């Protein structure tokens, strides 16, 4: 089934909205025949250069981010039509230097309710975005994976039950309720925060990095970097200093375990 782009619309305030949906998408709750649709969107060169912040929300599957490098800003999605719920689609909107990519149900819906879809009777969309060099990525899922691989800019990732995997040169803020978090920081470590409730938090730091590591664990801690107990803190806190020790890197869990590894430059 080919995807069909709806006409481009200009909203108040000069915001340009690109809305894409599956051709013949049903808005009623009816039993559907299983099928797979593809969504592909490419920014014009001028738009890709002006984007400083890419905001992605997908409550229906995974978000994987890759560096666009010298290439174009791209959004790809594979949509599986499942169950009896309404079809889903992808909205791409520009707000100045911000590009927003949102999976919505039904297709074309502009507002995204805080109500999250149930685990059953909904479509699934798995997405790959190519991030302009240096741009901030904000990625949110419900139960899916957020994976950002070798990005040059900062990353903010959040998911309820899914897993987070980030390898970035910029600052990282990663939050998950029950999923595990894996973060690989560049040698020039940027201020970062890793938070999980019950999942495992895994952090990799290069030898020779500048950091002030603060670990506030609720579970067990395994570390290749020697940690010192901070007895003045209101909760259990372990610390370590590396290099100039100017950059705070905080790892916090309520009940999950924490693992810190040190890798060669």
C-alpha cells in the first residue's frame, strides 16, 4: 500500500505542517486486514540546515536515530496495521528551528493527547530519523526502544517501559521507568543525567575523560572506576573524579542496578 501525502497547510504564526497518512486510512474502529505500509519524508536542504532541535514522539513503537552527517534530514517509518483500532499516521511540523515528528491516531490529527494507547488493538510504527549534525534530539516512546547511535549533538530520551541506548558526543538525559538504560559518553564528557526506577543503568566512560561522576543507586553497583561513599548525602551516594572533574555525570536509580565501565581511548 503506497502512502499518500495530504496537501501542505500553513498554520497561524507561519508554522508549516506536513501531514502524511496511509491512503484509504480508516478512522472507525473496525476489524482490519493485516498490511504493512511505509512512510518516507525528506527535508529540503534549506530546512535541514536550519533545524537545531528535532522532537520525536512515538507511542506506537521504536525510535532509532542516526547522524545525518552531510546527508539530508530523513524520516522513515514502517507501519504495521494491526487489531481493530484506528489507523495511525505520521505528522511532520516545523516551528522555526524546531522540527516535530509525531505518530498520531487517526492520521492527520494535530493535537496529541496525554492519554496513551493500550497494549492491544493498535497499529505499530517503528521509526528511523536522521539527525542534523549538532542538533538536539528529543525522543519519547511509550513501550518502545529509543536508540541514538553516534550522534554529535545532545540527546534527551524518555520511555515508560522500553529500553534506551545512547551513544553521543553531547549531553545525555535519559529516563525510563522499568526499561534498562545504556549510555556511552564521548571522551569530552558533557553534563549528563541517567535515571531509571527498576531498570538497569549502564554507563561507559573513556579513560582520560573529564567528569564528576555521581551515582545514587537503589540496587547493586558494579564499577570499573573506583567510587567513594559520600556520607553527607541524604541518600546513598557514590562519587568519582576524572580529569578536570568539572562535568557532572549523574546516574540515579530507585531500585535498579548500576554498572559503570571504563574503556580505552
